[in-house]
C-alpha cells in the first residue's frame, strides 16, 4: 500500500488555480521531493495532505486514510513542519519541545531517541527563547517538534528556504538518517540542487507536475545536446550565444553558461574557435551532463 | 475600509442621539393623600411637560416604594397631607421627591425638572393669592445619599474591563497564532479544536476573576461603594458576563485573520457601543427608541443593571432574574456559534 | 582612488558582549558585483545595515558612495538603492504607482519619472502589466520589478539582500542579467545569496564567518586557493570552521 496516494486533486483560490489535477504516489519509507519555485502550489498541496484544507476535486489518502473523511486519524499519524517555522517565539527551546509532545499526548522522554540527533546541538540553548535562535537552529527545533510524536509520515514544507548552504547540507543529512528509521518523508524545496538528495521527485510548476520520477531518470531522459561554455568575458559571451545560429537556449550556471545546441553538425571545438575569432579569450567549450535545474528549465518551456 | 468610513458615521449618530443630557419619558409616580386643587394643578403641570411620561397614581407609601423598587417609576412624588391648606394657611407645604441615587447625573436632572415646575407653580399661586407662599421639596435619594459618582461608574467600569480583557485578549491571542503559523501545527495535531478554544479561554477567565476581586476590593474599601447585596450572587453574575465576553472574543477570532483586525474589531466595534449604549454614561431611557432597542443587544448593559441592583441596591436574585436569563442565553448562543465557526481547517 | 565606492576600516558592531561584526575591512569598486556570503548568523545583515546607514558602528569607520556611514548617513541613503526578499514593493499598489512612489521619494520630477517608467517597463517587457496590482504578479516578476525600482534613481550602489530566494530557475537567471546590465552602467551591486551558483556570477566574493571576513577574492581565485571545483565547496570549507553555534 502506498503511504500517500493522490488522485486528480484540484484547488483554487478565488479565480486562481493553485493545483490542477495533481496525481502521485509515495511509497512507505520513501523520501519524496516536490521541487518548484514559490507560488507553484507546493504549500497548498501540503495543506491538503495534512488535512488543513479540503480539495475541490479529487481524492487523496495518507496511510490509506482519506484526507477529508478520516482527517482526525491522519492528524495523529503525521508530522508537519510548515514553511515559516511555526514555533512559539516567546517560549524557550525546551518548552516548545515539551509543548508539542504534550499536544500529541506523549512525552519528550518517550520519543527522545528519534529526535536526539537533531535536538542535541540545541541542548545547550534549551533555556533560550525560540524567537532568538538563528535560522538553522529554528529549523532544527521545528523539525524536532514535528517529530516528537513519532509520526509515520513527515511533511516538510520548504524547510531549507532562507537557510545557508551549510545548515541546508546538515538538514539533508538529518533527513537521510530519519529515512533509515522508516519514516516516509515528503519535502518541498525551491532549491533545485537539493533534488538529487531525494529518492523520487516531482517537478511542479503553476499547479501541475511536469514530471515525477527519480532524479536519475529525469536527468537520463534529458535529450538535448548540452554544453558548458566559459570565457573571460561572461556577459559578452552570454549576449553573443543568445543570438548564435544553432543554439536554442543559453543560461548562466555558476561560472559557466549552459547552452543547448540544435545544430547537430556543430562541434565544441568549432564553437570554441568561432568564439576565439570573435575576440574571446580563455574559451572553454565541453559537453556536460544535465542537472535537475537544466531539466526543469527545459520542461518549463 | 468599512471600518474607516463606517465608524465616523456610526459614532456621529450614536453621540448625536444617545449622548443627550436631557432626560425624557420620565416615569413619575404620585402619592397624593391630600388630593386637593393645588396638588391636582401641580400634577397637571408636570404632565403637561414633555419630559414626563404618563403619571402613575399610588395610594400608600408601601405601594410607592414598590413601584420604585420594581423599576416602574423613576421618581416618586409624595405630597404631604392637607397640602393646599398648609400652603394657604402657613404659607409653606412640602413635597418629598424620592429618586434613585445610583446614577447621580440622572438624579440631578430629575430633581431639577421637578423643582423647576414647582417653582413656576409656586409663583403662579403667589400671584393669584397675593401672599408669599413656599413649596419645599424634600429630596430623598435612595441607595446613594451623597450622590457619589463611584456608585455609577464602578458597575460601568466592571462591564468595560471584562469586555476589554476577555473579548480583546482572547481574540488577539488566537489570531496571533494564525499569524505566526503555530495554529497550523495545532490544527494538524490530534488535539480537538474544542480544547484549543478552551485552553485559550481559561487563562483569561482566571485573569478576569482576579480583576473582579481587585475591583470589588477597591470599590468597597477605597471608593466606599457599599456591598449591599449578596456577594456570591454578584460573583456568579460577573462570571456569567465574563463568559459572554470570552465568547465574543472567540467569535471575533474566527472572523478576522490579523491581530490588527482583531484589535480594531474588538476595540472599535465592541468598546464604543459598550461605553455609549450600556447606560454607563448616558441614560438609556432618554435615548431614541431605536437606540434603546440597540442597547438591548449589548451584554454589558444587562450586566451593569445587575451590578447596580445587587451591589448597590442590595436586591436579591429575583430582582435580576430577567437580566441573568438574558445574559445566560447570550452566553450559550455566542459560545455555540463561535465554536461552530471555529474551523479545524484553514479557509 | 576615485573608483572605490565602499570602503570599511575595522568596522565593528557589538550588541552587549556579543560581537556581531568583528573588525571587517574591505573595498568595493565602481560597477563591481560584490557577493557578500556567510552562514545564517555570521553577521551579514548587521554589516549590511551599517553600510546602508541604518545602524551606527560600535567602532571602526566606513564610507559608502564617498560619505561617512556614521556622520553622513542621510547622504549615504540618498545615494544607494536597497532591495530585499521580504520587503520590496507595496503589494496593494499598481506597478506604475510603485514606480511613481519611489521616484517621488527620491525627488525625481514628474517628467523624468514618466519617461523612465516607460523605459523601465519596456526593458522588462512589462508594458501590459502597467496597471496590475503588484500582489498579483508572480514572485519572479516582482523581484525583477523591485530591482528595477531600487535602481530607478540611478544610485551609485545597490544593496540586494537575498533577492532571488524561491524564484524559479529561468527568472532567477533573468534577474542576474539585470544585475549585469546595472553593473555595466557603472552601478555597484552588493548582494547576499544562499545560491552558491550565484556566488560564481559575482566579480568578487567575501565570506563571513563568526563576524569576520575569512575570505575575499574572485570566485576563480578562491576556488584555486582552496583547491576545489566550485564555490559551494569553498563555502563549506570556511563555514565549517565557525565556532559560534548561533
């Protein structure tokens, strides 16, 4: 049985379609990523799955329970961490954790093993007010609070937004450890580089999934000819490649430009010499493997 | 927007009509044992005056007191026996004016009206008779012989404070959770929405009870307001009123989504009518009929009446039965509606 | 040197006995895209506030656009633009009203505003959205508009605080193209970001750790110096040395 099963769910706000006939399944123990920018409908989807909202059309089940009719039972079995770390800012770290434990009719001691890893770095600040913690710390505390009742499914809505790369990396390591304990995790993120850390991902855009597969499958099905180009004058290079015959698209990617080539006769060495003739120095052109971000941009077209 | 443009209109109308210091439709009861020409003329003069409503005749002192206590009359006029004879022969006659002193403003106005009419009559009488005569009104204030204003404002302040603490604070504390997002987590937890509501109300209920104690202690020992009635009854009624106020706060929190809105709604929409229409400052009896009806909707009005009756006038449960029933039904209705409206989902 | 638009010397900010920014000294030149990186709580926001004239340094000095950040903060504010992820535009105003408002705040006259508004909307290809409420624009569009508004009065420097958080990949790149254009026009861009690929787009990058600037160079040199392939690894390398837990 799937841990989560969503069947043609739609939801609108006034006249804006937030979700359009979304369907997907998440297997038990899977780490499923919903990848897309702000406003793509990620939060709405989470709210429906955590029974905070009722879909207009379609059905969804969590642990086999219907999100509309069995919502009371679902609420006992899931953990949810909303986008803005929902903590009581004027309660201490310790008070927050025990408050959430009490809320679910359990105690911190009972399930401490599960959150130990995550909570430990916070122990020394346990008398500090949650509002005074840094972003990374708040994130850890919010995760501990969402886990304290030992949920079988964990929903994390943009847990890494606005958090620095180091804390983000830590966070994903925590998620992998949680996954080993058999918890099903659904996580959303606008950071495309985090996609490869998931077992399977759904690329979401304007309320619709463009593709649901493993990151490797998505990358593997990328059909375009993709090259990285670099020179000493990047902005001039960008302008030039944008108008270059036989190049479909050109975007900056870190210290290189990624181009998709439509002219199959063109070779990297040829392009390199053309660019050098046009006055570019330190030119580098080489084929590369696509990233999830390349795939997203291609699918979004 | 509605608040910005609507409020001035409501306030102007409220102040313009409610806030008149004139007292109208005064209910007058008369005990007239002499029943002679002079007393009949005085009564006729009083009746001719637009401020007074129809006169109610009583025949014994007990009846007069009863009319007053049952709140059927605002003022009781008692002529002395052989009024005209005394006036003609001794040149002086006396009238006793019995008024309710708990509302000093109203009391002064009433006495003023009656004295005015008496003076006019006295002048007329003197002219026709060419002798110097004098009608002496003896004013007797019930409940508040020194016309202390504390007698009036203590019940009012109690109504106001409980409204403020309970309605405003409950609504703000719930709405704050909506704003910070903690409400989302609370809702997703298996805890019943009823518990959330309950958990939000209990602290403010306790807080209000503490406030009740302080207010009562201060009023009795510092301001010298008497505690004439049953303390237990007063406390019970206050708790009932606190419950009504809490329910209103809860209702507000289910409607609005931001703390600012909660503040505005509870502040502007609740406080002002409470101040203006509860009879705390302006006498309800002298308001236009429409506003009088509107005042029936204000829980604080009923509460203030109860406090006056129990605390100052020392009346028992039977005297406030009517008000208690109204407050009770308000509490039940408001609680039911707001708990129904309290969603266990977003939107 | 005339070319230096931001210069700090041992700039420090203490809150009680907590040193948020610890003696930072650096220079930024005209037209440069300067990436200001650091972990959460490393002191970026505090440093940025001082440079914008919003917070007075505890010690040390700094000049921005040639004005002292302590004594001439009003002049500093007049010569900079500012945009952040959280606050940028008035949601309840239309696109043109927002532009008009900012133009007015910086004392531009009607004619200038009208002309520049047309040009701005044209460059962004926003002409059809002129009368749209800002709140109904997609996030990426908002951010692009916010940036254009922040440089509407042709400031010498524009400060961008995580301008692209949550923005979709295509719009994020278009945003950076706007940054390049501004830089080509001679506007200095001082930017913070959590996207490490964006760090690569900067001319020079500084990385703050525990209130101090631990590294400052071009992305290329930094990668060479630490012997790693990308800025992400440079960042990990440095940020992991942080002692300050919070």
